C-alpha cells in the first residue's frame, strides 16, 4: 500500500499485544520516549483469546502511574485495529504523533538534557 | 502465603526524597506469588521511581536485587558487599524483610515499600482473600474447613450474629458471612447438630494476645 506515516514512530514488533508488559511501557518513558502506544488486534479477535485485553489493562495501569507522578497519562495509549487495516495503522500513527506534539517533549528528556 | 499491597507511590517517594542512590530489594517468597514484591515488581517500582525523580530534575539511582527470601539470615547476608554503596535500602518483602535487613545492616536505613495485609490465597487471578489469622490453635475442622477466626468480622465461635443478612456481613456488602456459609455447609452435609455444641471461649494466648510468638524446634537447631 506504500502508506506514509510519521518517521518518528519506532515500531517494536511483538507476537501478540499480550506480550507487552507494564515494564516495557515504563522503560520507554524512562529512556526518554515522548509517548508510547500499543497497537493490538480488535477486541474479541485475539488469536490467543485475551492478549489485547491484558495489554489494555496494562496500558491503563501505566496511565494511572504516570498520573500519580505528574506526567500526562495521554502519553500512553492502546489502539485496536485488525492486521488488514493498513490505512488505519497510518492514521493512528499520525493521531498519536499529533497528540504527543501537542503535549510537548517528555519532561524526563527535558530534565536529562538540561 | 503472606499477602501484601504496594504502598502508594507518593508515600514511597517521600521516604526516598533525600537520597540519591538506593537499593530496592525484592523477595522471591510470598510477595512474588502475590505479585507485589518479586523481581518483576521490583523492576516496575524501580522504573517508576527513576521516572518520577528524573521528572523533578533530581535523579535517583535505583539498583534492583531480588533475594531468595528476606526472612532467612543467609539470604539477607547475600547483599553484604553491596549495601555500603547505597544511601538507603527499600524492601519490597512483607514486614519481616525490612526487619531482617535492619538487624543485619544496623547502620543502614531500611524502608518498607509494601503494606503487609494478611495470610490468604488467590481466589481468582489478581484477587486475594484472607483465610488464616495465625491464631496459633487451629480449629478449622469444627467448622468444616471454614475458619470463623479469620473470616468472621467478629471472629465468632458461635455464630451467626444478628448482623448477618442474605449471606453478607453487616460490616460490608463485600464480606461474605462465614457463619452463613458454615451453617449452609453443615445443612448440606446433614451435620447441623454439630452446631448445638456451644464452643467455649478460645484460648487467645497462642495468638497475638500472648505477646510476640516464637517457634523453637530443637531437632533443627545446629
């Protein structure tokens, strides 16, 4: 399809979104990522039954943690789409990049650079 | 197992606010099983603390170590060469851990990162419930496997009380009336007459009322 999406999205492939753990999302933030999102399959369509539902709960946990320590929870998000939805994948990437641009750079990265 | 909950983040951050480098120590015993203080949770808390402090522009160095158990001196001693490199130690074990660490390393300040809550088990994935009160004299067999000491809000030996309604305890709708369950089980098993026997007051000296407890097993002492 040769769809374009923002080049600043770094993709990390996992066998199922259920493989994504709390620590993976936190490490991304800790290492200075401005935002991190999980692109899982549509709810109810997980090959492993509940992988995407588990990922959703972990994303919610990290959002809550970030809120508690004064970082915008919107920097972390869960999206659901099927593997056949290439255009939606690009749209989500643009949507997330736009959201993060509005929030500005990660406060961790800013303090580290200072 | 001993069940615990992680302390609120602001409480932990307050504990370590004056430090630059801490050792976060987990335990592979009960707190690993109840997903509160094992290697995984140590990694998560370590990362959260580093993020929170980096955001404030006051970075905190957190090194992570998970011991086999924190309730045995030989495992606690395994960090003896490390502790002097840190401003403080934060333990993610049950209340036993910080005390064993403090006893072994009296010159170090040790903080608990979890609240130890009860002896219980996992009733479903992610949900733990109290099952034992550690009263020192087990009487579960009188009540067909249902302990009224741990599971009745009043620890009644002759129940239920007037606060039992619809199988729930008056203390909270989330608490099942264990006496309702005991009576139902006795009825199902045709042994309701067991309850005609009045249980005399329990000897609480084997519980906490007798002061701190100790178990001595001569055959094991080296």
